[in-house]
C-alpha cells in the first residue's frame, strides 16, 4: 500500500503537542475493523466506557451494520464528525490501509495492536516501512504496533486491550510507559501500593517513541512520577531532552532497561527489531539524563513507592533504626554495595542516648539496634529523635518485620513502629520511611498510621534500600546546580582516509588534544637506531610501527626494558622478520612506577561518541572493568567515572607505592571527551592503552595510542 501523491501532509496542524492531545484528549474515537469476533474491539469499547470516556465512539467496518448495540459505519467517510483517535483492531497488512484511511479523514493519532511489523521474515520490515511512511505523510502519532494500547484513569480515556481494574482504586499520579504490554499488566497489579494516572503500552514504537510520550506527560500537572520499561531507546536526543525537562520540573523518571546480557539483547532484536545497545552505554545515558535506573520490577515498584515521600532530604545520610542485631548486620551488608550512607553518631548524640536509655546503650551506633532492657517505645523514640537532630542525617528509616493476620490478630509492635516514624518525622522535619524486611507483610493497620503523614512503606530489605538510595540520589541531583561543561574544544587536524592510524600518527592526534606522551623518536625501518637510543637513554622501549598491525604485542612488536645497543639491534631484527611491512620504529623512554588504565572514545550506533575508562594494560579485556560517560565531560562527570571502577583501589597508596595522580586521570578523561567533539563524525574510536598514571602531582602519559577514522560523510551514510 502506498500513499497517494496528491495528498498534502497535515504537518502544519499536527505538531507533537497536537498529536499527543489527540491521544489523551480526543474529541471522538473510532474503532476501525470492529467485529463481533474481535476481542480487541470489544475490550477497547468496554474499557473506554470503564475509564469514563464521555465523547462519541464510532465503530467502522463495511461488513457489519451494528457492533455491540451501536451503528457500524462502512468507512470513516460515513462517520458524522471528525475523529481524533482511531483504534485499529485488524491484522498487520490491513492495519496499514486503515491507517491511511484514518489519515485521509483527519485522524491525528492511532493505536495499532497488531503484531507482524519488523518481525523476522520477508514481510515484517516492508510492513513497518509502509506504516512509518503512511504515518509521516499524514503527520500522525501511532501507539504501537504490537502493543496493548493505553489507559489514562487520570484523564478518563484509553484504548486498551487488557483488563482495566476499578478506576477509582487505581487512579493516581504515576505514568507508566512500557514497551512490554505484560509488564504494564504486572504494574497494574501493584496499584494497592501506588496510583496510576497513565499506562502506555508502546510496543515497537515504529512511529511515536517513548521520548515523545515522556515529554508530553511530564508537562501534565496530574503526573508526579514516570516509570519506564525499555527494551531499546529509539530516539536518544528526544528522550534526553524529555528526561531533563522532567528533572527540571521536579518529576522523577524511573527506568528498567533490559538487554543486559547477550541472550537478552538477542531476544530484544527478535522481539522488536531494534538494537538493545550496550549495557554500560545505556546505563551511562540514563545517568546523564537524570533517570533512576532499576534492575527489576520489584525494585521499580519500591522506587515508585519511595518517591511518594513528598519531603526533601536535607543531606544524603540515613538514620536507621532496627530491633534486631541480625537484621542490622543484614542491612549493613546490603547497604554498602548499594552506597547507602549511615553517618556515625556524633559524641553529643551518644551522650544523650546514654543519659536517656542507660549504660547498656553505650555501644549504640548508626544503624542502631534499639531493642534493650527497657520499654521499646522509649528506645525507638529517643534514638529517632537523636538521629533526626544530626545535620548529616537526611532521612530516617524504621525497620519492621510486619505481621501476619492469621496468627497475630493484634499487630501492636508494627503499628507502634509506624506511629514512632510518623511522630519522628513531625518532630525532626526529616522524611521517614518504614522498611519491611519481607514483601507484602505490612497490614492495613500499619498503612493507616502512615498514610496521613505520607510515609512510604518499602517492602524487602534490598529492594527497599535500593529504592531509598534512588530517592536520595535524585534529590541530590535535582537540588544541585548543573556544573558547567568545558567550553574549550581543541583544534585537531585529522589525515584523510579511513581506518586505523599507526601509533605515531595516533599519538599526534592525542597530543593535539592535550594528552601527554613519553619522549620518543621515530626511526625509519632501514635506518640505524643508535642515535635515537642515545637521545632517549637506556633502558628504553622499542616498538615496531606498521599501518596494518593494530595489536603490536601479539606479534612481538613491543620490547620493554632494552638495556644496551646489542639487545636493541637484536630486537629490531626480530621485529623486521615478524612484520616485513614495518615503516619504522619508535624508540621510547621507559616509564616506571605507574598504574595502568585504559581511556578511550567509542562511537555507539545509537548514542554517538562515548568516553570509556577502565582497568588498562594487556589484561583490560579480561578484567572487564570499565565505565562510560558522554562528552563533554564536566569535572564531576569524570570524578564519577573514576569512582565507578571496581579496581579503583589500584589508584590509592598501597605496598609502599604513593597514591596515583587522580587529577591527571580527570584531565585525560576531559581531554578525550573534547577530542570526540572536535573530531566530530570523522572519529570512529580513539584509545589510550595503557594510560600510565604516575604518582600524585606527576601527571599521566599515553604509552600507546590507537585512533580509527571514518570516511567523510560516513555518519550520514549509516
């Protein structure tokens, strides 16, 4: 199916806001392909009524005169008014034709449930291209295909093909944008924990992407939080702009991005026809956007609940109170890798606790095991008051075991703990949380105590602590001024052509970006090395230079610790034999007393240039310890990358070695980010491996470098 050439696209009246309004505020809705045999058609009509949509709904199908007690029109041309939103309930091939019919008659948005677009096989890609071409021509938004549609309890509308629960019970301020319809259904089952304002099952996002939905929803005052389940990020620029708008608006965005393993990424491709992308790059991108990234649906639910706490923390520290030494140790074990900070009790705070509780409390710390020989109410109230009075404590957490109604009909302790938390929040002004160590073990009586104080009840120790940390980190970011990006971009002259540069040429590019290198002399392949060796001094490093060999050490083209002319000559002869196409040698000073990192630039097919930092040397791939950032890098960006290394300790002082020059690593990261911007589309990748980080104050040197160029215009061609 092709669009008729005489039609004029409605671009002037179909901007993003107009298209989104057609979805969420339609003046009229059409169900195209309505049939008594179509469950999608029946579900859509039923759900529109359940959600309270009070506009006209029209059934369209030339084969029927009536559908569910209402007239069924042969085509949209016969419908008595213009429709904003069409729901197309037919299979993929006819869905494209119906979309074209809808566009011809002024419809600005459509929901397409059908599968078969971009699926493996000969028909998938052509069908998706036809769908995209048709939607672009008419300036339409399209939910799907391969989706369950949407429901908006906050707006009283929805074309949703799944079950819709009681609207009054589920209505709230959370918007869910999910590329998996089943995940949307799962989150609907959690509406006893939070209310949903909009649930969007976006499917393949062949036309309208998660970023466009996000941008619209964060501008709606009825939406307070957005949760996203993502298999891929199809439009990174729009997504980033929308996420940063949410951050500036004070609306948290929580995302679960799948595709972390090879098997999962392959499934994403098979399921949606889109690249899942690198795990590290995706995580770095979400961090850059101010999005709280979670790893499971359980963690997502608890994080949504945590963001229901309306008070702001005054600092990132947590005061934690528990009634069990064992559970205290468990919380400490879980909190450390998550990064939750428990500030120590100040001396004056300890004195107050001992004065009020007695000498048995002399060993009390934060987290505090408050179960003791006196009534627990006094213990909890005293310690919560003391912790809440410390400036470095920004939030209070009360650990609770919950209750079971079948064997504990009077949940005295659990209700009391909720009351203590509410009173401590009121007294100290510090936001409080209840943390139940197991899931779904907090009874209604507990929630009744918490609800007036807007205190979230988190379930599961690990998920709860992760949710708490997301809440703290988001508040720290939303309240902090955004650091300025570096304003200077180096002037870099790149040679013509494409492919890898040899080490000598690569180091020239790195030097232009401000990366220091060891002293070295290039010697043509047939020339005498003696003069160069005398200039550099023994011991030295000899390297063979070839335009075709990237990994020199694999062929023995790197010789360390050459101590005299005889060994120098022998090493050069061996290299000439191993690689006859050598253009020359680099005679390089030997560097000692350093730590090795790898710093590079990689071009991601979705997100563009990225900066990579990792454990370096020949073991870089085996150690697989790397973090990713996006240029330009601020100082805080670079610091965060360094702190993200698992092998961070290698930069510290150990075994008699002084601490490495962290400032030099920051400078190298920022320089590589600036190089990525300066080189633009010509740079495929640049790598320093290793970057020799010298002792503090002595800088860092690129011991080896590899720059790979793209041909001019390659970005536009891909």
